[in-house]
C-alpha cells in the first residue's frame, strides 16, 4: 500500500511539474484577451494559471491543462480590425 501511494504521488507530481513548466512557456506566447484557435475551438484567453489555462468560447469557459495546451496545435487569431 505505501508503494502504491508513492507511485501515485510521483505520477501526480510529474503532471503538476509538466503543467507548471508549460505555464511558463504559454505565458510567453499568450496573454489575457488574445483570441486563439485550439484544436478547432476558437475563444479568448481569460488567464494562464499555474496548472491550467481558461479560454472562453461561445459555449462557455474551457479549462485546459497547460501540459495539454502546450502540446496542442494552437493558433493566435487576430481581431477583425487587425486581420490582413
């Protein structure tokens, strides 16, 4: 039982570490208010937290783990007045 708890804690710690490292990278690319496309979903970045990023789309607020978002194909969209 203690070994199982140690393994579970280690795996959870790995995921937490991935999310924190991804947050650092994501903050250098995205800011609140940026329009983004993520795996076919378009929305506005609300915030990039330590473990997850919140993106608001037309159906509500998505909470995406930073490690998943860092691996996703993400496109920064320009507002209509800045589109070229």
